[in-house]
């Protein structure tokens, strides 16, 4: 195993820190041992978050509003009980708003797998750090022989960067003024 920061070859895969730069290698060793996957991530995304999520709260508030406004209010109106029709309309509007605000403020978002886990057919139970196994090799080397190189054409010239490469002295600007006269 090599250190991903400095490239130093390590004695074994169980090494906790790089001997050259001190980089923590425990996670790197675990990735290598599990073929690029982390079992802890797979377990985390497998967990059922339950019914009390923000998304479910928003959906419930929409159904609450639709039920009381479009189902219960007309039923009470047809039954000629106007007080109950008014109460169900108020319950539909204000109850739906209260449930919506409460779910947006109080409930947590469900845990979702990161985007790299969803690409390339990798599902959350298979938590992989590389999106697909087709790209395991480096691309072929591309070279341009020196004989084929041509210099740029046109009004191209190298910029004068000599001033920037060598730091000037304190008297340098005054000396330049004397040279111009």
C-alpha cells in the first residue's frame, strides 16, 4: 500500500499512519481490504428511517388538506350541516398548513445515498467509491514527437518577465528613471 498524500510505500496494510507525512491510513487500509467499499456506509443507507420524515410530513399535509376541503366539506354541505362544513374547511386549510410547517421545521430529511453511489448501477447496499468498474485502467499514453512541434505563428512573442523573476532593490525604480532620461 502507498500513502495517497506523499506516495511513500508502507510496510503493511495495517499501518495506521504514513511514516513520511503522518497521513492517517486506517480508512485507506479498510478500503483496500473491502475492494473499495465501506461496509459501514452500506449499513447506514440500509437502515429504515421510519415514517416520521420531512417528505412524509409534507405528503400527509397535502392529503389532509385535500381530504377536508374536497371530501368532508362537500359531504357536510350535502348533509345540510353548514356548521360542520365550515369547521371541516377551516380544519383542512389551517390544519394542513400547521402540519406542513411542523413537518418542515421539526422532522428530519431522510438519509440518502450520495450521488456517486447511485451512478453506474451501484445501489446503496453496495457502497462503492468508484462509480463503475469499467474505468479501472489509465487512458493510453498520448505523445507528440519533437519533430512534429511547430512554434506559434503570427505576432506572438514572449512576455518580458525578467522584472518579476528577480526581486529588485529599493533604489531600482529611481535607477530606471535615470536610464530613461
